[in-house]
């Protein structure tokens, strides 16, 4: 008598169920036990296949003529299907675990990325504000009234930083507000014959940039490009177009200031750009004929997975 459909399907369901729920969890820490028990399971399943399909009894009479080899017997086919089902289940489990491991790895990389960005950011902030305070100190000695106004501008800068959160990026509009206050402070710091120009967009849209990115470039421009012994200028411009943000800074570079280097800020900016944008950014720095020219082009939205975790 042939087997019913349920009688054929149930053994396969039991085989896959035992493998999936009882044996597969051993893969992580007890691979030898998994291999041994899985082999035993296949042997038991094969025995059950032969038990359910006994050999037909030979009828009395002369032996039948030898026939050419036909298809596999049913029990061998069922055993082969069972092994394939276990292999498929193992492949599915391995794929799911691989995806889970990749997700956990990305989460760990994101945490590490955030920590690196924050570490670089906290290195830049004290460096930036230390130089700003030095500028205010010099004003106190030369023009107390301007120093009072400078302290007011400095407090506005601090307010933007303190309430700007600790995210790797901030809206471009907030960075531009910071830049406007910083330039106001620099105009108080330097005499009127120092040319300070800025061309910023009125609307920044939804573009975001790393905090103090442009301000760090501007700080270096003032620190290394302004001299009281010769003509000096700092010109800044920001453009937004086609999903990109372009920052351009050009300033004079005087011989007596070139030996000072360009400080911690620029080195950290390069690291932050690599962490946030990988290779999807352009940073060109040219130094010739007494001019220092910086052109930075970045996406308006970072592509790093630091924002997806």
C-alpha cells in the first residue's frame, strides 16, 4: 500500500524541524557536536525511509530477466531530498547569521566612527577658542570698548556651540551664523585697512556640514594671513548647488607667518572629511605668490553610515 501525502511530508517536516531548532543552535560553540548529531539524524532518517519502503517480496517462479538500470528507488530519492533540505536549511541559517553579524559589525563601526569624530571635534574646539580669546585679550589692551563688543560676539559663538548638540553635522545655516559672528569679531580685532569679505547664501536649504568646518579654515586664514606690515586680506565664499556645498577661502600669506604652520585644525579637518565622506569630497590647497587658497567641495548630506545607526 502506498503512503499518503501526509505520511510523506511529515518525516521531512520532522527532519527540518529537528535540524533547525535543536541542532543548528550548536553551530556557534559546539560544531563537533553539531556535525555528529546531524550525521546521526541523517542516518536515522535514511533508516526510516527504508523502513517505510520495504523491498517487495519475490514471487515464486523463475527469476525475472535482468532489466536495464532504471530510476533510483523511492527510499534513496527521499534520503537525497532530506539531505538537500538540511543543506538548504543550513544555508539559510548561515545567511541570516551572516547578515546579523554584518549588522552588528556596522553598529560597532558606527559607534567607533562617532567616537573618532567627536574626539577630533573636541580637539578643534579648544584650539579655535584659545586663539579667539587671544584676540580678545589684545583688544582689551588696545581698545576696551571694542573688547566689550568682542566679548558679546564671543558669547554668541559659545551659545551656538553649546546648544548645537553633539551630532557629527549641523545645518549649514547654523555654521554660517557662527561664521558671521566670528567675522564680526575679527573686524573688531583688526584695523579697517584689513580687507575682510564674505559671500554667503541667504538660504542654505537642508544642507548640513561638520561643526566648525568652515570656521576652522577661516581661523587659520586670520592667524597666518594677517600682517600689520603689508597688505592683508581674507575673502570667504560659500555656494550651494546640485546637492553640493562649496567653500572657498583665499587670504594673503606673509613670509613672517609661513613658518608657523597651519595648526591642528587643518589636520583634523582632513580626518573628519575622510570619516564622514570617504572619498566623496574635494579639498584643494594651493600656496603660491603670497596667497593661500583653499577650495572645499562636499556633499550636502554625508554618505557615511554614522547617521543610520
